[in-house]
C-alpha cells in the first residue's frame, strides 16, 4: 500500500503501528495549512486534499478510492514542476530519497506559499514548536504569549531611557529571539527570550560638521599668521613661507568642500562602508551604531560599533600618522598640537604683561598714597617673576630658538640676540628687587619715599617692556623655526598632509566618544565618591598589521591617544524644552578641544550636581586594543612579526591598569578580570589569542567603561566580535554551557541585528567574507554556517591557521607574487 509506516517504541520492546492515529489527528485536529490539489505519485494520479502539521504531510484522495498517504518531511527537496495540468497549471515537486510526489495547484501564489511551507518543514522546526509548548505548559504557567509577566514589567519600566535614546539615536531596530535550551534528566526545555536593539547615532554627521567648521577656522588663522609674517621673514625663507601658504590653502579648499557636502547631506544618518574612500566623508566615522542586547528581564550590555578611526580616503602609501611623523625631520615642538599649545601660552603671557602694565599705570599711588606702595610692589614683582619663569620654560622647549632670534635681529625685527635679552632681563630683575627692598626701609620717611617711588615705577615699566620684547621675539622665532624645518617642499607637503589626516581621525574618534558619553549617561554615570569619574573607553579593533591595515592601526592608535589628552566634554542644559535631537557645539584650539553636549531639560536636571556644574569637564581615558584574525593577520605574523601588535596591547593593558587605580576601591569581579587579563597579556599578547578579547571586554564592563568594537568598516569582523560578547553575556546571565553559547552565537550571526547593518550598507543581509577569508579566521570569530555575500549558507572550512591548508588557495591569493609563494613553501 501507499502508507508510510511510523512506529513508536514503548517500554523498550513493544512496537505499535500508529499511522492511523496520525491520520485521524490530522483529519480532525488543527493543522498548519490545508488545500486541494492534483497529485501524482509513481504511476497513479488523483485529486486530493493536502494537510501539513509540523513536518508531517498528509495526502487524502477525493476523486477515487486510494489509501491516505502520510509523508515525513525530512531530507527532501522542493522544486518547481516542469509539466503542468490543464485545471491545475501551477505545480511543484517534492523529491524524497526513493520516490517523487508531484503537486499541482490552481493559484500561483498558493503554490509559492506551499513550496516555502514544505521546504521549511523539518524535524527541528517541529521539535522547537513542541519545546515552546512544553515551556508554556510546565515552566511558565504565568506567561502570556511566551513572555513572562515579570519580563513585560521589566520592559515597560524603560520608557525614560527610551525617550533619551530617541534624543541621540535614530532608526532603532529591535529583534527578539526565543532560544529553546535543552535540559537534562527529562526536564522540559527552557525558553530564553533575548532582545537586541541596534540604532544609528544622530551625532554621526552633525558633530563632524561642527569639527569641520572649527578646522576651517584653524586653517584660516594659520594662513593669516604665516601671511602676516611676510614683513618679518628673512629673504632666504620667503619661498618656504609661500609654499606652506599654498599647501594650507589646498587644505582649506578640501575642508570647504567637505563642509558644503556635509551641510547639505540628506542621506542616511551614518557613513556607509561603500563610502569609506570618499574624501567628503573623511571626518565622519564609518558605520557608527549603538547596540543594546540581553535576555529580557535580565542584564543588558551596550556596545558602540564603528569602522576604524583612520583616514581611509587619504590612503596609506606612506603609512599612518606615526610613520609619516617619523619620516618628517621635524622637531616635536613644531608639530601641530605642541606648536599650538606653546603659541597659545606665549599669547597668554603677553596678556599677563598687559595686565601688569595696566595695574602699574592705574594703581601706582601718588605722593600722598605711599602707604599702599609696599603691597603693590610685592604683587607686581611676583607677577613679573611668574611671567619670566614661563618665558624661560617656553624658550627651553623651542629647538634652535637662539639661532632664529639672531636671524630676526640681523634684519631688524628683534632688539638683540636672545642671550643678551635674557641677560638684560636678569640684570633688571636684580635691580628691581633691590629697589623694592629699599622701599620697605623708607616707608617711615615719606619725603625720601616719594622720589624713590617714581624711580621704582620707571624700573618696573622697563622690565615689563623687556619681557614684552622677549615674548614677541619668541613668537616670531617659533614661526621662523617652523618655516625653516619645512624648507624642503616634500617636508612641507607631508606636514600639511599630517595636519589634515590628524584632524580627520580626531573628528572620527571624538564623534564615537561623544556617542559613548550619551550611552553612559542613560545608564548612570560612574562616580568616585561624590565626584564624577573619568569615562573609560575600551576600544577593540579587529584589524591586522599588514598592508593598508597597518596604516589604519597607526592612525587609530594616535587618534585614541590624542583623545585622552586633547578632548574635554561638557554637559549643558538644552535651551529649548521641546528639543528632540542633540545639537553639539565644538570650540577650542589644536591642543584642547571642548565639545558641548546639550541634554533635555528634565534629564539634565536629574543629573548629579557635580555633572551639572558648568566648570566640570568630562575626560575620557582610552585603552586601545587590536587583534588580527583574518588571513592578512596570518601573513603579517609570518613576515612582519608580532612586535607592533604586542606593543599596542601591552600599552593598552597599562592604560587600563592606570584607570583602574583611579577608580579604587575596585569590585572583586574587576580585580579578577584585570588579573586574568594581565596573565593573558604576559603569556601571549598577539597571534589570534581570543582570550585577550574575552578578558578585555570583561575588565571594561566591570570598570563601568564603554565598549567600542571596530574593524575596517565596522560591519563584518565587528559583527563577529559583538556576537562573541553576546555569547559571553548569555553564559553569565543565563547559565549556558560553552556548546549552547556557541549555538546561540551562530544563531545571532545568521538572524540577528548585525545582518541589518549589512543590509544598510550593501543592500543585502549578508557578510562580505569570501570562502578563503572565512576559513582563515580564528574559529571563534567565524560562523559555522555563515551567510556570505554571493554564497548563502556556506559551510566554512575549519582549520586553525592559514598555513595548514594554504596550498589549495595559493593561486587565489598569491597569483600576483610568486616570490611570496616560494618564501612560504
């Protein structure tokens, strides 16, 4: 007959034919889908009614007397039928191992729906449905629709944080997953409802736009400084001055075009990975997203993801920022940030001299008010000494300053050589000190004090004039020293390129940091007693140190290091009570940038008083880690070694430990994570050691820091890293074992929110890994059944390193370089 017999074993020995019971159940009970069709099996064809439930398909003839057919849908294929029937023109074929069932339907849409239904019916799907029913019946009797009431209450309690998220985030996408966790000893499967939310940062475009405005202002001021130096510039340095002005104008034009593009930009609120080579997007971080995840009703984690903070549009033929600086024979005092800091200090000293001169003119007593003279002299003398000490500090930090002042003296733009000016001031200070001491002894004889007071005032004015002349000489000498350091055209071009590149990467890192600050604020700011703590940014990069990616790491290393020393963030109350979006402000100089973040009025008023203080600035402490996991990392280890990656991670550990000291006392969990991380770094700080990532993330979480995960474009390798962190959370919060957590990670990679990021970037919910790249990645950072661009559901090659199975891919990777092939084998 045509029955497929299904036998169920009872008590380990007895078997019973239950096909009839299954047919009755499908005929009377509820089914997933039902339709009428024309079917063909072997040499028989007839009209029939089809029913499907789980992975069981029942075919009951209606046109003739044929025994009902029951099919188990397992290891089958579904194809469109090549032939059609007159009354049923739309058919499809179900191919089993030994036979084929042809089904013909009247409606095309119904055929497509049934093809999808039959193709996706399997034992695993049926088992999952049964597990969910068992969970509702045995383990969650108080649940409604599969979600506990306590979980619903926990979700409802987040309205405040959601409103603040809407203030700095946009295009929120929330995905819920239900994982059925198999239990032992006959316990029903446990259902875990897991939620992840991903969103774009509203700061992605608006904050870089403010930075570009500031960069335009800096460049314009720099051009004006160099142009105004024309009359004081020696003739032999005039060509250097003109060349530097020309190159800076090119930078100004680039910034102007960038500002015009960003100010009129109406696309997505983030920079796509397909736009990472576009110069107009250079100050914007790639793929900046905020992600929140965790089991509903349990602990949540927050991660900021983005592309590497590097100037990709400017390319890396000469390397990143550190390598470019090393190729430039420029003293550190003439680099952009240090030059700006010293110049700002010199102008501040000039203001101090002006204030002392004004005080001398307005407060010096006349002949009848000499009783106040002694106190005024002491105050003025202290101010003069402070000014002179600061001038000497600046002088010692300027390379070749004596030679440059001498050159200015030769053309009549300095009163004397630097050494003579210093010696003259020293002598004047000694004389002034003597006169002030005499004034103290003459306070009781007003007749003699009056004439001596005028003499002391003249000496004080002469000292201030000498200090002003010395300060002006140092300002001009600093400008001349930079021109002479950039006398070669190649050096000037490199210097201007470094300035532009450093500005772009600093804008990217600052935008990511500002988003991290907003993310931290909604969960409560970490405190050191009554004072707000500095914010820890634990930045993890999945980038190798080979080829262009080495230059990216160099850019990112300097960007995050500069963030700790140059960036200050201030929280201000939004002037509007109906503001719905964050509108940041940026000000400052090259050595100190201040970003002001306006907050909603009700949210700002609820902050601790220390954070609302207008004089309080938030500082960020960065710990930048990197670990290459792709095939380029393996090649880099073979030819470039691991010294650079090791140095970066060791420095990151030191930065993390220094921050932990400032946050003492620490929790036991933080101390354990730091101790384990220190052991891992000591044993192997490179070579795809995934324990580095696990313990670094754990330490950053326990120290209440913000986690930032990045790769070249913030999409593919970043997704692998974020899902690993999600697996770690599931192990901690839900008690999963390693095998179960790995399966959860695989499911999140295939069906989670990170696929949405891929869709936004390349219009396909697929990762852009080639088969070779997937095989070369570390086993923890790849999906065992990953969806790859161009090859869906590809079964990955499983081998621990590149060299094990490189031969079969040699032509694909090394076709352009036979020498490299012979070095490897």
